[in-house]
C-alpha cells in the first residue's frame, strides 16, 4: 500500500495521494445518492457508508479511502442531541456550560457504533489490495468546541472562557471526550482500517501555550491508547503552523500540513521525525489545470526536498477538504498528475 509505505518510512510504489472530503458533494453520484437522506442518517447506514466511501476510489484512483462519516458521529451514537444542519454544520441542542452538563454527557459504548464497524467490513471487501482505508475521529478539543459553543463559531469565546476561567471543568470535559475518541478509534481499528487520522480541526485558534496546557495532554492520551495497534496515526489541524512541533509530540507517524506553510519548512519544524501530509490549497482545484500543475509541481518538489533531508515520507493531500463546488474531473486530473510527476 503506497500510503502505508510513505507513512512508515518505506519506499512507496507510487506517490500516494488522497483528499480530505474526497467522498462528498463534489461527486454527482454522491449528490444523487444523498438527495433524500440526511447526513447523520447516512452515516449510520452501513451499506450507504460503504458506497459513498468507495465512490472517489473508483472515480479518482486515490491511494486511500477515508471512511465516510463526521466528527460528531460518536457524540450522536452516544446519545447527544445534535443534528447536522445543511449550510451550517453540527448544531447541539443543549450546549455544555456547567459541571452538571459534563456529568450528564453520555459515554460511548462500542456497540453503539456497530453500523460504522459493519461498514468498514463492507469497504474492506471492495477495496483494491493496494488502497488503504483511513478511519478518523475528531480530537477532544474540536469536539469540545462544538459541544460548548452549540455549533460552528468564529470566536470560540465560550470554549476559551471555560478553558481559561474554569480549568477543572475544562479538563473534566476533555477527559470524557478523550474516552469517547479512544473508544471510537479503537472500534475502527479493530474492524480493520489501515490508518487513522485525528482531526483537531480548530486547534489553530489556540496559542502554543494554551495548546500545550489544555489540549496536548488529552490528545496525547488518545494517541498513546491507539499506538499499541501498530497502524499509522495521522494528526491534522487547520492553521496550525505554529503548533506543528507540539502536535507531533502528541504522538503520530504523519503530521498534516495546511496550505499556509511550505512542506519542507513544516518538515524542519517537526524535526524530520514523522512523515508529512499535504498541502494543496483546495481553491487551486477551482482554478484550472495550469494552476493545479504548477502548484502540485511545487508541492511535490517541497516534499522531495524534505525526504532528501531525512523526512520519512510524503503523502499528497489538500491543506483542508475538497470544496463542494469542485469539478470532479479536476480532482481526477490532479490525482493522475500526482501519480505521473
């Protein structure tokens, strides 16, 4: 598997590529399948999860499939009252603000994600032997931000207020979410995924000091608990250039890099201890083939310089997810180009 080889310091048979949100609204077959189904309903339908996960592999020839899901799925599975509102994102019915709210947060039991583990079995049966299956979960901080704010936010004011003003309450909530994340990732690994990605999507809103104090201990526990399974761990956040060393020290084999930082510079920041993943700006896929060719040529050259300097490997990806109005043919072209360069 090219992705596993790159993640573990071996030589891949070809340059591996997959895209965050490669399964989704950019694909006409996905839109047709989801026309009359809600997002969360789809995430708990094993057959549908399998089909949606496989769609970009069939169309684009990516080197990995990523399980079709959402970071709030384990919260919903545990019994948290939430919905994914089109055009908005996850919305929490009763945001967490007090110790009583934390105490009432339900715990996730393994059998509550049975539909997801069943889907993994179906996907494994369909995947070509050279294509990896990536499982994933939201990191405790990102889950906490949704639970506290009640939905997406630009300021994270309630989250940061709790973190700074009520650290005991904060760490209690983070501990509960760490348990949930470990349960969810363990279930996926035991069902057969080849690698996992921990999405700390909103960690970039924090200072390095705040991340080290309030977030890193909990993400470290997640990564330590799943290390024993021996599958590559990928750690990713948006706007985290200043946090990359800390995010690497949490424990990972691959660090994800968004488009704001050159890959070879990112590799230097993390001490060349781990493979790198990234980092095409998603908007490049909207900008025409000449732009995509130029950007990918630059990114691949950065990755090769990093490897020449001692970085274990490079997995090509976007610096965040595929934008919904991206032409599916642009993605296929990008994959073909990556494999040919």
